[in-house]
């Protein structure tokens, strides 16, 4: 009876976050404190962008119509990379920001064309990703809302951005002029999986336009 009473008291005084139901308060506080600092840092990087040394690379296999990477060096350190991806249905731009060569922020914009290859943008979507200690600490989606860190997509996006970031950092220092996209088997990725609008949507679109002009 005494043991049951002690367990009941422990359950009452143990905070809910210890059971994984909510985010620990100190983690939330740490994230809130980090966001303004990250914003100040990427703003400072952009203000000095003209002073940095630029290195350009071609991106191959990342998107259907090719792409380009530009790395900005402040002395020996990379402070920013920008990646442009071009596709039939639109284009995308990604900006990666670094502090002491640690990823702190990614800004992605997706532009959709009114029709394939037209270049006329009809919709634009933006996503913002804040990083701390190699972890995605905040994702603001195209609706201006914060994504839940418990979402499976959240964790997948963290891995994707960190892997791409590391690839770009390494490639920016390489003497090779072209950065090749690779899939999980180490082979060049196909356009079907690397276009801005991949999968069945892109396949259906390509079939439509092929049928129209053939």
C-alpha cells in the first residue's frame, strides 16, 4: 500500500515533459533565445556579402534543367552558399548560412511557372529552417507556421538539409567544377527523383507535353 502511494505521488509531481508529452521548458527557452541570434548573424553575413570571395560550381543531377552553386568565403571559411535549381515546371533557390562553418539557417524559395519552360512565375513559396548544434530547431513553412518537431517530415528535412549542406561545403573547396548529385546507392540520381517537382507529378507532366508536341 505504501509503495502504491509513493508511485502515485511521484506521478503527480513528475512534469509532463519527462513522459515525452510536451517539449521540456528549458528546450523551448533555448530555442527562443537562439532564433534572434541566428537572424542577427545571417543579416550580418548578407550585409558584408560584397566583401567575400565567390566560388561558382555547376550542379548536375540535382534538377531537370541543371543548376549552380555559389560559395562565399570570408578568408578560409565559408559563410554562405546559394544553390539555384532549374526545372521544367519552375525553379528553386536555397541559401545556406554558416557561423564558424556550422549551419545556422537555410532559406528556400520555390517558384512555379504558369506552364513548363515559360519562366513566368505564378506562385512562390518560402520555407525557413533554423539550426543549432547540427539540429533543426525551428521550421517556418510557407504559411508562416512553425512545423512540429514530432512530425516525421521534420526529421527527414533535418537529415536532408544537413547532408546537402555538408556536400556543398566539401564541393566548394574541391577543384572539380561540377557537383554531381548521388542517390543512396552512390549512383547519379535520376531527373525523376531530383527535379523541383519530382515523382508521379513530374512524370505525368512530362508525358503530357511529350504527347502534345510529338
